[in-house]
C-alpha cells in the first residue's frame, strides 16, 4: 500500500531497525504546520481567526492554543538542535536555494504569491531540519550531540 521508498528500513550498528517513514512524516507535518499557519491562497489559520467577530467563540480558543503549542514545539526543536547560528545558516541555505530558483526563472519572487509560497515552504523545511538535525548529525558523524562530556 505504501511505496517502498517510504518504508525502507536500515539497521543500526546496535542491530536496531529504523524505518525511513519517520523522515517523510516529519516533512509532511512540518510543511503542513507552515502552510496551515499562513499561505498566499488565503486558506490558512491566520485568515480563520482574523475574520471573526468574536475570537473566543466556538473552537477558536482551542485552535489558537493548539497552534501556539505546535509552534512552540517547532521553535524549541529548531533552537535545541540547531542552536541560533545553525538556524541562521539553515535560513541562508534555503534563501540561496530560492535565489537559485529565481536565477533560473523557475520562480519570480517579485510576485507576492510566488514569494509567499517560497517563504512558507522554506519555513516548513526549516522546521523539518530542526526536527531531524540530531539524526542527520548522527548519520554524518556517528555521534549524537552532547551537552557535557565524561571529563566534566
């Protein structure tokens, strides 16, 4: 039912099996959070809560609290795994990629809608990278980042 590229598994040195589905799920959820919060089409959370007479009616307070919690978790994971400078470098890399798309005339960031989609998807990628940075670092170096060493 699910394509093999999504469900491939690898075995760690310790013998633990890890599926690649987690990478795809976090990517989809990260993009969904960014696009669901704001996007140029107008079908987003900001539009939902800003065009009402009574913001405290119905499920709007619940939706606001859920969205705040999701963003707090996303921001915490970004700065916990990437730190401040890592987040800045990631934003610069995403901006350079968007610049490259602009240079090859694949997008036109002078148009509001295209710039909005590029920024929204860029934020989603930043969230995804923040969620998975420690896993990527472990794959590259073989060790997890630690706050202290055995010598302390």
